[in-house]
C-alpha cells in the first residue's frame, strides 16, 4: 500500500539508515532558542544545538522535513489510482499559497529572506495602492467643486490672477493701469466687448487694506497713560475710505472699447446697468469717469446719446450761468460739448467726479439681486432731516441765481459720503429745453415744481416707495404719523401742497425758516464732523513732518566720501547725528533686548523738528564717548549737514523744505 502511495524518491528518503540519537540532538536547534531566543538550560546539560550560525544548513533540512512542500504529492485513495494513472500531477494548493511566507520562529533571523520579501509584496498594502484618477481629469486643476482651492480654503481670486494669463489675449496680460493711451494695448480684445456691454473689469489688484488697519480691539491691554501705534495716525475707517476712493479714481479699463475724446482719455463707465433709459432727459444717458489731458484731473462725463444740437447758444449761455453756482450740495458744472466719437451725435456734460458715490435710489432701493432676502429698512428721522437741510441749502443758492434745479429725482441725487448728498444732474434739462421750440415754463413755475419734487423725494424715502408709485399722496402722508414726528410730516405736506389763491407763492426761504431748529442741529453735526476730520488731518500733518525729517536724515547718515572728505558721515557734526539715530531707533533695555516704542520715535523726531531746549544724552556703541546736547543744537547740525549736501548736488532738494 505504501508502495503505491509514495514516489521512489520519497521512499528512498524514508527507508534510509537511521542516524543516532546523540548525533541528531547535537545538530538540532534547541526550541528554546527558536521560541525565546536563548536557552537557560544550555549550561545545565541541554544536548541540543544553541548556535544559530552553525545550524543554517541543517535547519533548512529540518524545515524541509517538518514543513509542507508544494512539490509533495497529494493524497490519493487507492480506488482512484487507476483513474488518475497517466494524468499529470495536480497540486491541491492554490496559486496564492505558492507565494505565502514560510513560518519562521522569532529570533532565527533578523534580516528578511528573499521568500519573505516576495511574500510581503503580495500582501494587501493600502499605502502602495495608487489613487484612482480619471483619464479626463486635469491634474493642474486644484479647485474643488464649490469654487475654492483644496490647497487653500481661503482662496483670494486676486492673488491667482497670473493663472488666467494663458486664457487671455496678450493685450490684457500686460498693461499699465495708469497709462493715458490704451488704444495700443486694447488690441483685438476690445472687439469682444460691445459699446455698452457688461463693462468688464480690468486685471487690477485692489490694495491690501488689512495691511494698514488693525483686526481687533488693540487698546484692551493698555493703561490710561499708554498709547498704541494707531493712536498716532488717522482712524482705520477713515484711512480705508480714502484709500478706496483713491483707488477708484485711478482705475482704468483698457478693454472697454470706449473712444478717446478731444481732451479726455481713460474713460470708465459708471452706470450699474447697460439698459438704455430715456425717462429723465428724453435721451438715453450714460455716465463715465475720464481724465483731462491738460490738467490731469478726473471728471464725470454724462453723455446724451443721439442728441442733435440745433441752438449753440442753448449750451453756451446755460453753461456760463451754472458755472457761477458754487455750493457744497451741488456737483459743480465745468463744460458741455458735442462729439461724434461714439458713432453718433452725442452731447457731453462735464462735472466734478466724486469716487464711490451712489444714487439715493441705489442706496435706499436696491435691486432684486441685492434685496432678495432683506426687508425694507426704516430710514432714521435724523437722516431724513439731514437730507432735507442739504437739499434746501442747494435749492436756496439755485433759486437765488434765478435758476431751477429740475433734477430732484432719487436717481439724480448722489450719496458721496455718510449722509452726504449732492444734486448731480443740474444744467441738462435747461439745455434740452432751450433747444426746443415752443412756449417754455417760467422760472417761477419751475421753482414751484422743484419744491413739489423735493417733497416727493422725502416722502418716497420715508414710506419706502418709489416716486412713480406714489399714487395716493394723502394716505402716504398719514402713514408718516406712526413712524415719524409731526414736524417732519408737516414739512413734507407743505412742500407738496400748492399755494392757496391770493397768497404769495411758496419759496425755499420760507421753508428754511420753518425748519430752522433742524437746520441748527444739522449745522452743529457738520461742525463736529469738521473738527474730527481736522484732528485727523493734524495727525497726518505731523506724520508728514516726521517723514520729511526721516528722508533727510537718511541722506546724511552712512554716506561715504563727499567733497574729498573720506567717511564724511563719520566726522564732525554727522557723528553726533549718527549717535542720535542710535538713540532713537536702536535703544535696548537692561537685558540687551531691543525697545520698539513708536511713541519714543515720534517724540524724538518731533523734538528734533521743533529744536527744543531739552538735553539728550548720546552714547557711542562702545560706551567710550558720551555727548550731552540739546535738540536745538542737533537741529542746527542736521540743517548744516543737509545744506552741505544740497550745495554739492546739481538739482538741489526740491520739496525737502
């Protein structure tokens, strides 16, 4: 039976001459060494082998005897031998078992064998699996589906503007935002924009306002007598507002497709919509910001599209009359002219430009996209009284010049600052009306119409209803009682009611006399605002003096040879100025750590500029030289050194004094 179950080679191995037991024990590796790495009975008579290096080959023979071998024949019952005779041997192990790692007791070998390395490579290793990547996915696109970058959740679209370079025309990639001529830069890109399209913004990067303003309360850890850096400069909101206005003034659009006029260039559209609207002036009108070629100043241009001039005197006479009007509540008129640069006959009016200004209609009646989830807010009564005082002041000057505003509409009154309004479309209706034939209304009738429109504007703001929808005036006036005082209601009712028969026509002077109390309150608010801005200006004036002294001091110090004198800045009075520089900017405490006190720096530079009698101690860095000088003497040394530089320089120092 055994002869039929085993092959010849296996039979010879099993029936061979047996080895002696003692010899087998000496060549067999001790199990304690295999399991624990050592044998505590090695010196107490253990007959097994304890040397791992001497048992490499016998151990392999032992493993071949004691472990399974994939080449061993499978067990086959005797009844099935005849059926399987002549057939190839078939292993019962799967293909994965061929690469399985053999069992190795701990401590036999510290280095993995080739078989172990092959077995480990076939095991499941999540770190070695490559992440699935679709073939159509662009690896360069790192933006998530929600529009933000996966690498940077706080993605700033202005910082990644360089990534748009390959997708833009060459003219849009490189241009000077402050250039005067943009025709050569527009190239083929200007043809993609219509004359009154969506007005695409240029590739400009706004200023980083957060570099100049604190992010939180910076005075909470200061004592009453202490000051922070921001106490020496204008408030953060004032600085940011001024910076935004300056940025808006210098902004240009090289690919807008707008033409250059005779004396005006760098036109930028100011309208929020590209829809034509002829309800105000009987002609479609458009607003632009432009720069004058001669003066370099920026102006606002209002264009009447398709206007054909018939009476030249209608323009010249009206412009001369409105040029004389100078009032803080009126946008000043400068000029008016006709042009065909837009492809038609257009009439252009030139006004002062007030950056970042919005109309009262856009401010209090935002469009559906801005007020979708916002309920109408009630305009405070103090704000309405402020509007009334400013409009009344403007109308008084206009009516006193025997003129009429004729532009009292929410879309023609602009908000230039907080609660600061101006009439922005004077003169236009005068020119359009004078160019027509037929009877014209008198100035008195137009002034009465100004008062009525004045009342409708205030009533529209108080009821949050557009003037065109104010059909029931008495009901709208009665609704003011629940929200505002009777004085406001009576003032609006007086403006909108016609004059009684037999009475003198209403005038703006009578209205101002009726709201004298509110006028004095508004005047007091204006004076306080003026004092606050004056204080901010005083801070910046001091900063200007400090900056001028810093620039002059930097030109004197660390200068090399001058006029044949080697190390000119290290000799004479300049050496004391160098020590003064160390005293101001390079002070250290008792531990040798730098002292960074902005108040100390500003105080010392202000005393130097004033030349006070206070004595200051100047010490060299090696503590070998000490000077006791007055700020007045330092000022004299400072002026003498700078004047010496001016005498050697060819161009002098324009703007230094």
